[in-house]
C-alpha cells in the first residue's frame, strides 16, 4: 500500500489583516493558524503575522509568500512583494528566501523586497547574512544588500533610508522615531536642495561650518534609546560635532568624531550613550525617554575650506 507522507507544519500565533492561505480566506484576528510545507499566502492589504511573542512579519499589500517549515527552521519564500521582519525575542530560526538569495537573521529587524531579477535587503537593527549562488555577505544596521542573478551580494551604506509608505501606519511608534530627508528646506538653516543639505561656513565658529535645525519640535516623540545614522559626503578630512538640546535635562548633549575625505556616500553610526552633557549640572548621559530638539552638525576642517553634505539623518535602532 502507498504510504502517505505528512507535510511539515508550523503554527502562526495570529494574523492582523486579510489574506488568502492555500485557497482559504483568513480573517484579521484569527489565531493559531497551521501552515504546511508549500502553502502559499497572498495578502490583500498590509498584513501582520505574529510568529511568537515579539517576533512578527509585516507583509506589504499583494505580497506572496510560500511557507516551508521544518524541524530546524521556518523558511519563508518571498515570491513577490516586500516584508519587514521584527525579531526582538529568541525563537525558532527564520530564513527568508527569494529567487536570488537567502537572508538569515542574527537577532535583528530587516526588510526584504523581491523583484524580478534582484533582491533588496535593508538592515534596520542587528545583522543579517545574505547568501546566493554567487557568494555571501554579512550586513549590519544602516546597510543595504543587493543580491542579483549575475553578481555576488555586497553590503553598502544605505543612502536610501526612506520607510516604505505602506509601513508607516503599521510600525510601532518607537520604531519610526525620526527621519530627516532634505527634499525641502523645512526647519533647517543651511543650503538644502536636491535631497541633500550642505553645511554653511560661518566665521563665528572660527572657520568651521554649520547645519542646524531651527524648529523646537522634539526629535523623539516616545521614550527611546538607540543609535543614529548620518549619511554624508565630505571633500576634506575634519571633525564633526553632533549636538542636540534636551529641554527636560536642560543641557546640550554632543559627540565629536573624525571624518575622512569620502568617495560617495558614507554612513556614520553612533550610540546615544556616547553623547555627553555640555553642563556639569546635567546628567552626564541622556536619560531614557528624554526628548531632544535643535539638532546641530558642526564641521571643522583641517586646514583648507571643505564641504560636508548630508543625505539623511535617522534613528536606526531602539533598545
């Protein structure tokens, strides 16, 4: 008699949003959904899948994924569309695969976008390994990886840090704290055009240059700690001072870092714990939940007059 081979299965804790799984409709709020090897899920709108506590997948509208569970891991084949994985707690290994690569997380938050002949991976927090038949690479927070059919994947600083429009209303507030793109002058003093900002030389700084925000709006609207990424270009070596003011702590907090002359865009990443207070009466380090405003970047050149261009400023990880 022929032997029936049972397909491997996994259980999804909950779905938020509407989708179709293996020919049957899933409703928002449905819990304990069993998926078997080869089951295809197609989303209608934005869908959040809870795999386990603090482990979720956010799927874009009209995304298609195929589940491939096993004893060792849950593999998600992203056939089309885009997803964001937020894996903030230990759990079973998750592997995201596309036509061109596999993405293995190392405790992280990352997005994967599947296109016809390439895959784009953006790392928001932590690290990921991206492997393809052409090679492999490890990417960290603030980096992007493009994997194609013809070239090995490579990690590069990501100048395109815009959150996809479909995600903004579906991400926790603490994950969408601050993002500044210089597509218009907005609140900034300086030369801002074409999506980038250039520091402006001022004699008051002893020959240094300055880019500062005029607005008193808080940079952070919810309690947060983490890292900030500044995507920049510099045509001379120099020192960059990043300074922010906290009304609650009644002090400026700053960090100074050396910059080299660059070829193309580079990403500077620093931790908020690295900031120090200007005033001895203030807490030496920013306290959790403190709001900041008046972000200022001061660039002092070593010798010759130079330029510092800023493509974007954002918070890239929250702890």
